[in-house]
């Protein structure tokens, strides 16, 4: 930008010297609306991602709690046989991590199918907006996507981390049960 703005001011100075009634603008100045829309889209994407991850966390927490309730006697036996609390916590965390890995793989496969469709076939915007050129958007036929493998890798590992973190509290809850009460399921 440091190199572009002096060039624009030089061009505007040349236009003024030649008594031309035109001005040059940087793309940031002429596309302020597009930049604002893009910023809003980024915020919208972040909100949707937070909602999806919250739903996933609630599902994993629910799964770990139900799993610990179903295995209350097993937890009591593990503690009675000398298993430490952190070992019981690690059992549930490994289970949640497995759920995160399977969910991440399923999500990546479904996401790859959707991205493949947009990349190869494209999305025809005439179904939703008719002729988009009337809105100032020069779209001739279809909009095509692009592969972004780093997003797939990031989301896969982020899902695993979310699964692992969301399992910590219910795992501690399950591991802190009294062994005698857990064996008798009270």
C-alpha cells in the first residue's frame, strides 16, 4: 500500500496538470462496500462455527455423562481395584477423543463432497437472484469454489481438541464417585 498510494497521488497530480477532470482511487477506496461485506461475512462465519462447535461440545458432554452413568458399577470396580482417578479420567478422555476423530473424519468427508460439487459443477446464482448483473455483480454463469486443504486439516484437529477439552469436566465427575456407592449404583 505504501507503494500504491504515492503512485495514485502522482497519477492524480498528472491528471490535474493536464486539466483532466478524473481521479484515480486505490482499490480499497473504490471497494469499501465489498470490504465491509467481506468483514461481515467473516464475522458471520465465526458465529456459525461457534454455534456448530457448541452443539458438538454439548453432544460430547452428553455422551460422556451418559457413558459414565451406564458404567457406574464399572467405575466403582475400577476404583475398588486400585485404579486412580486420573486413569479413569483418561479412559473417558480417550473415548471422547475417538468420538472427535470419527466425527472429524465424517465431517471432512462430507465437507469434501460439498466442496467437490462446488469446485467441479459450480453453483448457479440465477436460481436465487436472477440476473446478478443488475446488482452490479458481473457474474456470467456460475460461481466455482476452490480447495483449501489447510481448512480441512485445521477443522479436523480443532474438532479433536474440542472433543478432548469438552470431556474433561464430565470425566472428573465420573471419576470422583465413591467406589462403594458406585458399585451398589446409589
